[in-house]
C-alpha cells in the first residue's frame, strides 16, 4: 500500500510521470449538474460534493468588477468578453449561444483595434490570496487557473465563417484579433499568477481546433497563424511556475506534435469517440512527452451507460492512460445535464480504488 499523498502531491507525482497512490481526479460540470449531485449525495454545496468524490484540483479565478452587461430588447446581451450572446433553452437546462458578431463588419486592422476590447482592470484579484488560504485549510489541493484562448474568442467576435475566410484571404484581420486576445490573456494571467504568489500549479489554455470527424482548420494554417500566439501566452505563464494544460475537443491527432512544440505539458480532454483519437496510440506515442487529462466519454458512456459500464471505462482509462503516471482522470469536457448522478459518483468511486499501473 502506497503512502497517501496530499491532492497537490498526487497531481505533481502524476505529472512527473510517476505512479501516485491513486489516480488524480478533476471535475467540470454544467450548472444543472451540481444541484442534482447535491440532492443525490445529500450534501449542501459543490465543495462538499468535490470532497466526497475525492477531487484533487480546485480552480481559482479573478472576479469581474467591470461595467454592467449590456442587454438588448430581444433578450440577448454583450458578455464580459464582448461577445454577443443569447440564452438558448434545451430539455435539460440552458446554454449561451451567439446572437451576433460585433466585429463582423470590420474591414481593416484599425477597425479591429478600435473595437471596445475588455480591459484587464475590470477583473479583481484581491480575494485570491485569502481564497487559496481557505482552500489550504481543507488540505493542500492542486490549483488551476483558466488562462485563455485566441482562436475561439477571435471567431466569436468575427463569426466562424468570416474568421476562417480571413485566415485564408486577409490574415492580417485574424492576426490582429488573435494578437489582441493574446495580449489580454497575458496581462490578466500575470495579474492572477502574481496574486497567487506561485501557488497556481496548472494554467489551462484552450482553443477548439477539431471537430468530431477531423480538424476544423488545416494543421499548416494552424501552425502559421494560431500557434505563435499560444507560444507567446505559454511562455508568459510558465514564468510563474505553472504547468500548461491545453484543451481542444474533437479529432486533434494531427496537431499534437505542434501542441508539444508550443510548450503544452498536459493535453485535455481526449474525446474518445472523435475520429482518430485512439487513446492507446496517443499514450504510446506521446506518453513520455505529455500528461493526459480527461478521457471519460460524455457522448455515450456517462449519459447513457450503466454504472457498470462507467466503472469498466474508468478501469480501462487508468490501465491505458495511467500506466506509469501522467494521467488525471476527468470527463472529456464538462458533465452535461443529461448525465445521471449515479454514473458520476460511480466514476469517482471506482477511480479512487483502482490501482495505478506501474
């Protein structure tokens, strides 16, 4: 029996590609999932749920303190990042979808820079030190900060079709938009990480560049236009000692070498049903250069499988991705609201008792 580690030690051990006492665990869930879990477990709040499940990672975030959101008569609004959103209902709850694209009519780089971009001083970090101290009173958790993206928020202002055309026909427009986003996230990241005083372990960046069936854009275009912004962002974040975790849903196998090259140390979310995402091959090919985070199927097993199906998949993921360390078990994106709470609990309960292969 291995000596029990603190949550922070457990994650650090796995990220050193050593076998921890058990597989580290992370949770991310849509807002409707949390009350269902509280009711199912008879617990009062999200933190109590995470403690019950054995989750090893906590997220710290700056607090928005900027201008009030701008709402329109049709019920849509401009969010904190300047995106035009609307509330879309579905059978299990709500999502925020795009209602329009504020930079859709931009014709020049000057138009891009004239846009009312979010300002770093709209986010307050004065609470972060006290928040970390409060978390550490429960045990030393691994701490994560969601540190930014450039491609997704870029097309979210321009429109996906226009943005992809820009990348091919007038890349200076796309480059100006992504440069502004990189500048913003670098400045905000410095502000957050300085307030955390070296206590943030993982900086989580993202940009979805895969679809279910293949890449969203060509790897060559990504390499030329998108990757340099992430290199710059990652370099800034690494100065504070944080490991870089990168998220892209979908079929991303053609990009993985580029992710490694731009300084990514942890790859998320390993969408197992996307084309080409053979987890055994990915572990065998990249397991000495990357750690992995995610992997649990949210498209079929978790929402539609039995408790036994979930437990079997947990064991298989730990056997494949956890061998020799280098794995944090989590859903392959956030738990969706159609996921039965008993399946979520089964996932974590099984993971806590499943030995990590040497």
